[in-house]
């Protein structure tokens, strides 16, 4: 199929790769921009991939407090230079990530941080669930693999859908910022507090409130 100029432009903005590389990747992906971006990353041609090994020790610790002081987030996001760390574009990104953490309540930044024991336990539970549902043993493993992916999407920040654009993952948003800002950027760590967490209390849907505020 013919690759449109708009698709090439979108892929360049996402990855920072050259026009020819973008066109080849889109040809290989049959015009699917997301798949083409993954192809470029696998080949090490995207700007994000090229910058990934560069030291990022500057940046900011961003905070977000939900209205009424019921949810609080601190997140450390690093870049390469103090200059970039002070730009509006970088700070806006940091605020979006802090709000994402408040709304979506991830437990880890990336899936590599999840303890293997937790993954094994989740896989065991999901396997037993599938078997109890009467699923054939020969398809249980594939079902469990799919459900484990959902587990990562719920608990790992980088795998979560971005609250301001659910069609985009946080990892995609990060790669776009790396491409447009021109420096390596990493989300290093975060802490999230929720008022009364762990105590017996009336249940309020804080997540819906934060997400509604994010869309204002």
C-alpha cells in the first residue's frame, strides 16, 4: 500500500528518525504508524533509541496534590541538562506524569522492576482462574500471557494508557518528548500517598476525580 505523507510526518514526530527510514518502516508495517515506530526502535533508528544510553542526571522533582489534599505525588524525572530541565515543555511533561500517577496509581515505573515472585504468583492465580472457567488446557497459557500483559498495563507506569490520550501509552509519550526536546529523558522514581490509605474509611473514587480534572 502507498504510504501517505501525513503518516511519514507523524512517525518522524514520534521517533525523530529520517524520512527514508520512516517510509521504509511504514512500508514494512503496512502503514501502521505505531507498528512502524516499534520497528524503528528495534532497529535502533529512532531518536529515543539513539539517546537512551546518554547520561541524564539533571531534571526536576515534580509534585501534584489533588484538590483537598487527599492524594499527593512526588516524581523524579531526569534529563541531560539543567537548561532543558527548566523549560516549560519539560515541566509540563513532568506535571502530566505526576497527574498520571495520582489518577492511575501505578506501583512501578517499568515492568522490569516488578519482582519475579509477584509475576509468578499472578501467573499462578490467572492459570487457576482460566482452568476454573473451563478453558482448554492447550489455550490456557496464551490466555494467561494476555492477562499478564493487562497486569503490567495496570501496575507499571510506562505500560499505562496516558490519561489525557488513552490511545497512547506513557512510554510513547516519553519517546515523543525525547524526540522533540532532543535529550534523553527518564522517569526515575515516584511516591504516591493517598489520605487514609491502609486505614478503614469511607471509599471515595479519587481516581475518577483526578482524571476528570486532567481533562479540564
